C-alpha cells in the first residue's frame, strides 16, 4: 500500500515521523509506504488541488490513495473554511468524484493536537500557565491553539517564542500520540483513515 499525504511543510517535518511510529504499533505487518507532499504555507486549493491529486494517482509512480491534511485556520481573509467539516467538504468538491482521495483537517490548527501535552509545554516553556479549558479541538475564541502555545512560551523562562519546526517536535518526542488521538476527533479520523485503508482495526 502506497499513500501520499499532502500537507503543509512544517507540519510534515514535525508530525509525520511520530505518525509513522504510532501506525507501526496499530498496523504491524501492514504498514503502508507514506509519501509526503509538503507545501510551504497552505496546501493547494480549487483546481490546483485537483491537478495535484490526479497526478499523484496516475503514472508509473502512482500511489494507491491520497490524503490531504489542512488547518482550518489558514490565516487568509476572509477565512477559507468555517470548520473542519467545511474544509473536508470543499476539498472533496474541488477534487471531484474520486474515492481514492481522503480529505482531513486540523481544527483549528495543528497545534490543537499538541494541547493534550500541556505539562510538556509548561516544562519546555518554563511557565506554569494553566491549559486552555475545554476539548483541544474546540479551543479558539479568537485565539487559536498555536497562539495559546506561543503565549506560554513568550511568558516563560525559555526566553523564546514557540517555533513550530523545533518545539512541536520536542513536544511530540516526549509523548505518545495515543493521548491526542483519544482527545481529538479530527486526528482520530485522520489516523483511522490510514488504518482502515491498510486493513487494520480502527480506533474507537
């Protein structure tokens, strides 16, 4: 099984190694070949996404399936997506009828999947600021998860701001992705897509 994952470049660097480690436990003997297709900034939209997906599914180096992973909060004005469901709906509409394409979204941004590891974030930041209340993927209120993590880093003794390629990897390296999967439905849906495509038992 060969699966391509279209993803924002910084997310690819910090998340995919830990995703592979997680999947190796859940689908031993059926681990797919994961080819990441990173983009600087945001992943393609509209007709460009359709072309990218079509090219990945065709030709001598074709993959069996394509996943796309975007943040809901892309920083664009007006916002591209209302929520994760809207992001997935729009990506499906852009690509068209293609059962081998599987869109996913981080609600509101990738850093929502780091919030379950707040004790590690506190340790790295050098500050005891409490975690945002509520479920990780519902944290926003005008300040998405990435801003929450940036805030504690800038208040802390580390004397530095949150830098995604450096700090997200440090947070995940010290923890098991299982915790975030259990608390974040969109992350669970993403990993379950891969597990189910490989014939594994999905995570309930």
